[in-house]
C-alpha cells in the first residue's frame, strides 16, 4: 500500500511540474494566437463509496445505501486494509461523526453525535446485542467483512432509545465462488505485532466452510500497559435446497490487558523532578513530566475477557419478494477487573485501594422475521 501511495504522489508531483512548467508557453501562445482551449480531467474516486451495497443496518428490507433514507457509512474489509485500520476502534475513529477508544477498564467504548452507552445500538451480523456498553470490546478488523455505521435515531428498528445510531459488525462468511486464502502480518513501534489468516473452502455445491483467526500484541507507550488479543471464527453455510440457506458459526474472543492506565497523578512541586506548569492546584500540586510514562496502578492489576459466541441463521425464500429468517444465538463471557482507579499522592508507606470485579455475562437470543420487498412497474 505504501508503494501505491508513493507512486500516486510522484505522478501528482510530476503532473504539477508539467502544468507549471508549461504555463509560460501556454500564456505566450494565448497572447500570440488569441486562442483558448478547454482542459478536461477524468479519473476514478480514490475511495469506495459503496452506494449500491446492501446494508442490513439502515433497513431490514435489503435496501442499498443509495436507497436508504438515512446516513449509512460502510467500511469494507478492502477499505480497512488500505487505510491500515487494524481494530474496530481504529475503524470507527475513521468514520465521520463516530469515535471509539481504549478507555481504561472499558475498551472499545463508542461515542456518536454526543451520545454514548445505551444510546448506541450494537449489532453483530445484523442482530442487536443487549447492553452494547458491556459487550463491545476492541476487536480485530480482520474478522469482519465490513463494518456498517447508521447515524441518527434508530429506535424504530432496534428499540431502547438508540438515539445516536447503530453499529453493525458483519463477520466474514463462507462463499461459494471458489477456494480462497489470505494472510496478513505486521510489526510496528512499541513492540506491536499482528498476524491474521483467512481460509474459505468449498466442500461441495451446497456446503462451504470458512475459518478466520487473528492474534495481536503490543507493549504500549506507558509502563506495564501491554495487551494481547486473539479472535477466531469457524463458519459453515449449507444450502440443502435452492431456496433454503442454513448458516452456523462459532466465535471465540479473548483479550488480556496488563495494567489499566488512569493518568499521571499530581505531586507537590517540591517533590517533582521536572515540574510542569500545564496543570497546577491551589495547594501547590503539579504534573511531573518525569513521571508521564509511569503507571501507578496496583502491582497485581488485571483486566481481560474470554467470550464464546454460538450463532445460527436459517433463511427460506418463500417467493421472490418474501424471505423467512430465523436467528438464534448464545453468548457467554467471563470478564475480570482488578485495578486502582483513584490516584492520590501520599507517603511512600501508604497503601492504595483496589477493586476486584469479576463479571459473567450469559445471553441467548432468538428472532424471526419475514421481510418483503415489492417494486412497482417501471421502478
């Protein structure tokens, strides 16, 4: 990708030099011959608009983005790879009007149009998830075929407010257009590494299997803030008859963070080795720039999660205009939080308060629907 961008940059530069270098000659010819000519520039958009892609987020009628009367942004897998968006947090931050971040003890939290938490619905493969603030994590973008973002009130579709909008994480699914394999790998600063594999295998005209796995790690730019992520999905699609499709999938997600970083504590000016005047208090406390990369959490801090997700979808085309769909899923997560969320400068012998909050989430969902779509003659 870097070579492609470099070539585009050199072509643009050469074009600019050519235009500026030819301008005096063009001016002289215009003065001598009093002739003018039109310059027509043609080209292709440098980004995927995906206006004709069907979105499950903005409507349940199979409408395309162009036909949906709402603002829907789609980040395809190709677009995420081109932009270097490695995680769901980075992908959502690249979407106008939406932000996400690695908040301490709450990784992957969403914000859209000034709203957070329950005001944003989270969907996984088009199925709404209960209490999105608890389920959302920072996930590897390699696992998804695309990420759809619906902006604006979506309570009619997904209930419980949804004042800001909805985010739909669409995982990769088996395809019947042939066997395909893909691998991605990367390494960067702060000992950041990433490896992902993707295999799609067509077993027969009616059965296809796809496996997707990825692993990430980073040491972080603050002491003791290393993190590791692992995600794997195995999906099977069966088409026993022409109008019937059965999709089965199992997901396993795991993340482990070293120590949550809650900021640099203020210290007395007399104690600070490199005091900063950026923040001061009336009683003489300041930020010590020498401590800006130190983490003052408890020594045995821990936060992470292990998640199992079982999903199934059965779709039957009743007619060319009607389709019956039944979705069933089971979600189980084990999460851990152990850290100190309050920092106060005291004598070296003082102890810090700490909290240990284990949490378990189990949920099962079932939904049936018969969406239909009809067109009038000539439309």
